C-alpha cells in the first residue's frame, strides 16, 4: 500500500509491479553538489532509486542524470526536480521494464 509523506508525495510500495517503474532523465549544470541535491530530493521524499547513471550532458558544462524509480506519481516527481536550481530540463522516459 502506498503512503504519503509530509510533502504529499506518494511513497513507493514494496513489491509493486513494473507499471510503477519510471526512467527520469534530467540535464543538470555541472557544478559541485548538483548530484547530491538531486538525489537528496528522492531521499527526502522516501523514494528508492533502483538505478542511477551520471554521464556527460549535451553541453560541456552539463551532466545527464538518469534515474529508475518506482512511483505512481511520476508527474509530481518531475515537477519537484524541475524546481531544483541547477536542473536545466527533466522528462520521464518510457517506463522501465
């Protein structure tokens, strides 16, 4: 069963099916602590990261973050990531299998 935390985000269920798994792709500025702030958002809201990839971005001063996370509120998670200062763009890719 899903629960909610203080921010109103839905917390992941253990043993949920693959339909709740999503790949989030974000372009971030390549600055100190950018990755920590992004990952901290997941941690603070109780999401478990299944996979994380941190690679060079589309421009020399950016990095690409790909995260596989289990949630039924991917739209909310995208909006929360977009609010972070060094996030240039975020989108949810095809759900992970």
